């Protein structure tokens, strides 16, 4: 099913290693890197190590049920795919591969505003549930256009990213490799790209990569990917406030998540302005250094908002056990980008399939070992903080 390459990858870490071999270094490090000293990137996953399981015994686990509902959509398990930009940079199959794999895995695919495949084309790709990630842009007309197009394409939810206030994080790996805006590839990066002829061949023989959602109406003078990226980055608005988020919630009129929340008082404001979900996120450790890990933020936020909205732990997930720890402490679901991007870089659609299969099989196995036959059986009594010292 998976082929000799990704078929040998038995966990997400192995998919990451294969992706590093298959992809040119600038593209791999664009996926893999974080901001500043990458403390936040490391902490996102390490936070899960601070909690251990307290399994129940003599429980009938002959049937494991993982199905749940999120954004009003029934899904087969409580994990979905976070939005990530320009997937065709990492493998020529790009968003097509990821959306199809998400549908095959019975879960939600989130499309980025900065995707290399249009809202309409992704909407037609599969009948599975899809969410669209958006920013409040300086050009409110463009934001409104994105919202309307997502509605017409049948997307089930909107995800408003709020942790990029018109300022990008200090991603030093990208400075070294030249994956900046506009790109300034170093000599070593160009040599490394040349040493990946398969990637180069596909890049040259498939349609040009661009920002598909604005390619139909490119800004003046933007005749390249770099120019369009610069345009969209210039559209990120530093003056966005809660009023703008409320405007977009009303504009959408359906399931709506605010992505980038880490403070309990901000979670309370999300409830007050009408959001139906929050995604605890620090943009994968790619924005503010020393921002708290999503998992570390979970308890305080659940204590504040309870079941008033859906709470999603976004980021740091590398194991099925991570998903279970978040669910036990009150999360409705988890999401992540890097695991499936490692799969994409390692082997296209088959690699994304493998990444999702790994996480789900780990989750189901650990549920049986924990004595939890269903998602509803997971609660705070089944985990505890690891004793320090």
C-alpha cells in the first residue's frame, strides 16, 4: 500500500528523517524550523512528556470507538490537519495529496489562505469536510471574498489565525537557507536543490507554484510567486482587534475557530464574540519565542470556558499518545501540520496516508492499553503530572 520507502517508517520521527533525505534542504527546514532558538518548537512536543497515564484494568476493550463530532461534522477520530501554506513546495502533489489523505482517514482538512491550490479546486476534490484558514486583511474586501468563496465551495468551518499580527517570527533557519520573502537562496541551498533531481524534475514539469487564491486577480507588478507572497504579507494588518474578529464571525455565520489563543481571558473573549471553537496554538513555534505550548495552556483555558466552545490543541503532536493526553484533560480534538508535511515530503499522498495511519493506530492501541474503549471514557483521572525531581 505504502511502497518500500514510507512503508518502512514506523513513526513520525522516521517520516521526518525520510523527508529530510527526499527534499531539498531549504524546503525541509522551512517545514522543520521555528523562531529564534526554537525553544517554543521543542516545548510544543516536550510538554506532553510531563504527563503520564494511569490506566484502568479489567475493562472490555474488544471494540475501540474513536469517532466524534467537530465543527458540526462527524469525523472518525479526534485529530485533523492544520492549515499549512504552499504544499506543492514540498511535493508536487501538494494540497491534492493532503486533502485526499484526510478524506481517506475520515477527518477534516484545513486549507490555508496561502495555498498553492484554490479554494474552489480543493472544494471539488473530495466530499470530506474541509475548513478554511483566513486572516483579517487590510483589504476587507479581499477577506470578504475569501469568506464567500469558502461558503460557495462547501467548506464547513472558518479558522481565523490571530498570532501573526502583521509580523513574522524570526525564523533563522530560513535566513540561512534563503527561504525568505523574496527568496534569497544561498549557494549551498542551490547546490542542495540540484542534488535532488527528482524534486527539480517535478518542479519543472508541473504547473508553476503560485498563491492560487489570488492568482485569478494578481496585484499589479506581481508576476512571480515571491511578488504575490510579498503582496499577501503586506496585507496582514497590525491594527486587527476583537471587533474585526467579531465582524468575520458574523460574515461567516457558521462554525468558527479562532486560532492562536493561549490565555484564559482571551478564550473568554472568544466566547463573548460568538466563536464556536478555539485552537490553542503558537503557530508551530514559528512566531513568538517562549510562547507557551498549546498543551501547557489547556487546563487553564478549560477551567475558564468549560464546554462553552470546542477546544483544540494545535501543535506539538507527534504520537497518538499525545492526542489521548489532550483529550483526557478536556480537549475536543488535536491538530497538527508537521506530521503530515513530513509524510508529504517523504512520499506524497502515500506519505500523508502513512502519517495519519501511524497516529491513529498509536492512539487506538494506547486506548486499549489504558482501558478506554471510547473517546468519552477518557478523563482527567486517567492522567497525572510526572513527579519532578
